[in-house]
C-alpha cells in the first residue's frame, strides 16, 4: 500500500516536471556579430562642361511692361560637342533687381536638347532697376559647368529708337542755292573775259616744195 502511494507521488512529480519544461520559454540565441561595411567613396565632380550664353547677355528688360529677355545657353564638352540630357538650372538673385520665373520661382530647371541648348521660359522682370546676374549650372552625372548671364532692368522700351534726321530750314536751302548760282556765274564771267583779253596766236605759214614743171 505504501509502495503504491510512492509510485503515485513519483508519477505526479514527473508529470509536473514535464509540464513545467514545456511552458518554459526557449532560450534566445545570441545575435550574430555585425560585420562593418566599408563606406563607398563619392565620385569626384569634374568641371569639364562648357556653358555658352546664346541669348540674354547684356540684355535690357522693360520694367514698365514687365517684358524680359529669356536666357538661352548651350552646353558643350571639352571637344566643343553639344551635350544632350544635361540638367540646366537657372538661378535669379533673391533680392534687388531681377525677377521671377513661372510660379514666382527664383529657379528654373531644364534639360539640354540634341543641340545641347536649354532655355528658361517664363522670365518676368521685377520693378527694381539695375543690373543683375543669372547664375547657370549644368550637370551630367559627375560633370559640371557654370556660366553667368548679366541683364539690366530699365524703364525704357526694349526697342532702339533711331534718331530722326535734322531738317534744314527752307530759308537756309534758298540762300545756299543762291550762293552756289552766284559763284558759278562769277566763274563763267571771268573765264570768258580771260579768253577775250588774251591775244590771238599768230598763224603759222608752212611752205611745201613741189616738183618743177618746164613747158615748151
């Protein structure tokens, strides 16, 4: 009887140990060591692009009518070949004389075409008078080029007015013609008088010997 109780107690104790082991959380594995990665060095920028200004340099913008000259540039490589697909950014000054692009923006981004040309459309000059610079930057991968376009805001018109020719009064033309006619008449008078007063040249007698004829 006592032996059966001992077996029952041992069996119950074994079941309790098994249940306790099943509920125990699994032991976490230590994290694997992280191998540090070598940082990748940035590609150096090479300034080998040429930015040529085609339109806008030393141009005059009309502040009265808010009409401005749109800047146009051409991007070329070291061999003077046009560069297509370059990103071209036009930047206006933040204050003073200048203007804005579409949407009141101070920058305009474009891409060069097959001829390497890019333009900034929608430029409107502001009311500030004076000269200002538009900074242009062209980039293609790690290649870069820059240029500066100088323009001036003026209240005058963009068109150049040719000065009108000075008109000569009629009375001046009249007296001028009378003087010319008088001078010609005096010259003719003295020429005729000189011709009449000069002695006539003596006639020249020429004797030509001929054959001697004897008649019977």
